[in-house]
């Protein structure tokens, strides 16, 4: 089958396109169309065979019922019975919009559409293209998300074509959707009504209108053994091809954990994917990092979630790590979809970060122009199992200066460089428990301990690696003295790297 693609402008709807699409639906065909939540795969909701086609195109299990979309509130009465009185208030507040309500179905709705259930899910979308199409199709359009079953829901027409090109009659391309996550599902057949799927309309928003609602306990977390009440929620869903793992903890810890995982993978020659936010992106150095939106505006995260998951399918990654997001407002829906996409795979950030004792190494010498910078550069050139921020500082730095020229000459002859080094005064600021301070001789260590009584992890380099070869100070001596200093430092730093790598494997 050739899938026809028609572009449409939401602000200036081409009636001709809508009429053509409406005719396809009336004849029992399939048309994908934009809604404010995600793209839907439309069919005539009152035709048994149309539902069958929908399941086939999506590869969806036929016990998973479809949502019937309407464009006129009066039409609800034609497909639902025993409509509870709160419905009017809910519809007045949230329809048209990203809310689906479940009612007892009327005889008009075939069991094909409801997956064999006696209830029917109904939504009145606010997207003007969707509303026009529903009207043109006769008023009742069943529409699951227009993706292959199990894949992330489509938020653009391109996503629809990735999954369904050649399998459906037509796609109406109305650009990117607004919300990006599927509608909130509220079951009106129980008292109080129950949220079966979280979305942009939250429990708090319902409560302001009709008082307390309940929430299906299976929505978040893998602990529950019960089956979710919305049949579709039991499947692994929204899933990218790579394994997705959610890292949980406070944000600082999540970043540190993901950095560690990304560094380890990079060392093994395999980059991981990282789902980060505008605020956290600068912290990642390794891995394929994608910006999902800004934490300041959670709606931006909702809008980008599925497209980011799809984008990772184009990348050569086996594993994707995601930061987690606050559970307020639409955050609950974001975490619900992310957990489903991850098949509930989560790791506590602390379990990863506690494996790394030191994250920063500072070499301290007197003027920070010879031994300190040389040691730092030597360590940067070691094979390290974990990632460290490596610096050097001096105890008497009167003003910032480049590295000593003889030191640079020696480093150059060993294919390294101190170019760009600028000496810095040690001031004890910004140091944390994961900072390792290594002095080139005992004087600096004593001075630091005397001046800063809160610092942990201050050692001479010799002491830390258990080798008491003194590090000679070549300052003011001929080049050969710098060479001798280099030899000693190279050996000690080699031992240091080995020691750090042992710590990385959990040995003290
Ligand atoms: O935002 C949306 O709701 C999108 C757009 C296209 O409107 N549609 C959508 O449909 O997400 P779908 O088929 O991907 O998800 C429908 C969900 C499934 O989890 C299904 O099991 C549940 O609604 N559902 C449908 N009818 C139900 C019923 N009678 N009882 C319980 N759950 C029902
Ligand atoms: Mg879906």
C-alpha cells in the first residue's frame, strides 16, 4: 500500500485535505493525524473491521482497547451509557483536551474497538486538525498512538512514517505535537474515579473540580504484582532499541554516577547514551549525550521524551542512562513513560558513586611551575579506570605564570606538554571529601595541615604510593636535573595510577 502524506497548517486548515481524509476513514481506511498529545492512528470507531485493520498495522495485541475520539460533547451519549454526573464538570474543564474518560459502552460500539470490554474510552482532542477530521469522518474515530506496538509514541509525522509507511492509507502532517505524552486516562466506572494512566492533567487538577480521585497503584514502580487496569499499560512500551536504565538519586549524585558509567564504557571502547537536561549537559564529557529539555520547564521534557528515545535508535549505543525527574505535575507522567521504556530498570546512583573514593587529584608544590604541573600531566597520561579532575597548585604563587621552560622541554621530549598551564595558589577552597591532595614534599603537607584543619586526604606523593624516593627539586639547576626529577616523578605517578586503579576495584 502506498501511504499518502498531506501537510496541513493548523492555523489555516485545508478543507480539501480534511474531506479526503474523512472519506478514507468512512470507507474503512486508516489515517494518522496529529492531536495535542501524540499522533493517533485513526479508523472508524463504529466499524468492527476497521479496528482489526488498526491492530494489524500496529502489530498490537487485540485485547488492548482503542480510545474513541469525538468532536462534539453531545456525541458522548451515543457511545456511552450510565454516564456519571461528574462527567459534565470534567468535560467543561478539560474537554477538548488531553483527557480520556472510561464509561460503560453503548451497543453502538463494537467489541473490536473496546478489545472485548463492556467499557469504552472516550476523548475529545483539542487539536483543530483532529477535531475537523473527526467531524469529517462522521464523529467517532478510534485512535491509538500511531506507532508500531512497543515503540515510543510518535510526536511528528516523520515518526509515524518510520513505523507505519506502507501499512496505512494516509498521514496528515500537522507538525510537532504540543504535549508529547498520551492523555490522562480516568476511569469513570468506579467511585471515586481512578487515574489509570498519568498525563498532562493531574490528580490535583481533577480534585479541584470533582474532589478526590484514586490512582491505579500499578502506574509507578515495578513492585506491584497486580495487572494494571488499562490493558495497554501492562506491556513494555515506548521502548528504544538500546537498554535504557534510569539512574536515581539526588541530581548531583545522578550526574556523578552517569559520568562514572560513561567513562568506564568509553574506556572499553563503547560509548553509552545519556539522557540529560539543559542544566546538566555541561557536566558530561563522555558518551552520546542528548538534551531532553529543561528542568525549569517540565513540559519541554514531556515534549521531547519520545523523539529523544527514537533518536537513540540511530546511534550506536547498547545502553542509555537517564537522569530521573521530579514527580510533580506532568513529572509523574514523564517518569511513568520513562520507567515503561526502561522496562522498570533502575539503579540507585549511590550504588555507583560509592565505588569511587576520589574524583579529583591536586598535586601541590611550592610555586606550581615544575614538579606539580609535571606530576599532573603525567597522571593525565596514565590509563585510569575512573575519571579524575587532575590539577596542580602551589603554596607560594605570587602571580599566575606559565610552567617553567626547562620542565616544559623535558615533558616535550616525552611527548607531553605543560602548554597552557598557569600556576595557581592553593587556597583550600571548593575541596570536597573526594579530593585527594598530594604534595611533592613534606613541607607543603605540614603547611596545609596547619592552615586547613578541615581537609581530609592530604598526603605526600611518596607516602601515598609507599615509596620513599625523594622527589628532587631541580629549580635553578641545569636541564639534566629536570630530567632526573622527571624520572622519579614518572615512576611515582605510575605507582599512583596503579593505586588509584586498585581503589577503583574496591581494594583499600
Ligand atoms: O493521547 C492519547 O490518548 C492518544 C491520542 C492518539 O489520542 N491515544 C492513545 O491511545 O494513547 P493508545 O491506544 O496508545 O492507548 C490507549 C490506552 C491503552 O493503555 C488502553 O489499554 C487504554 O487506553 N484503554 C482503552 N480503552 C480502555 C478501557 N475500556 N478500559 C481500560 N483501559 C482502556
Ligand atoms: Mg500507545
